[in-house]
C-alpha cells in the first residue's frame, strides 16, 4: 500500500511538470505562424495546372512580396496574414500590356500547405501552395 502512495505521488508530480520548459514559467507559447518564405503554387485552371511562385515577407500582419512564373512576369503583391488566413492583391501590366488585377485568398492547412482561390478578370480558380525549403 505504501508503494502505491509513492507511485501516485510520482505520477501527480509528473503531470504537474509535463510541458513546462526547464527553468521557465510553465507557460508554453505556440510558435508564431509566418508566411515568410518562398511558396510553390499549383494553380488549377480547370483545364490544367499552372506552376507559379510566391516569395513573401511578413511584418506583423502585413505581407509583401512577388508573384512570378506566369508568362515570365513578376508582379508585386501586398496584403495581410491574420488568424491563419492570407489575402493578397496585385495590379500591373500583364502579358501584351493588358491591365492585370489578381486577388489571392488562402488558409493555412493542417498539412502546412496554403489552399485558396485566385480571382482574375476571367474568373476564379483554386490553388495549393507548398513552402519551398531553404537551401
């Protein structure tokens, strides 16, 4: 019976200290999510996949960067990252001098990809982005 009491005390002690960082306050902070980095996009046009790239820099909730890979264009994007949701937009000269306006909306997925929609003057398509490992 004495051994059972010692065992129960040890389990209670382990339960109280589990997850507490050594020498810390016992409060663990989750890592801050960030979209900073390069993302490889697969854009589903409905008639095939297009590959593109987003290179993003995050400062708080503000996001800036570039969108490239379509028709050898590189466009500046800007937007927000808030509560796991990314919104970006860009305006500029497209292929053939045509005025181009794009809007991105996406959410971070459990598998660490971003999934969302891309709105253009021709309609809306879906995309999936995977972070490109730093190399």
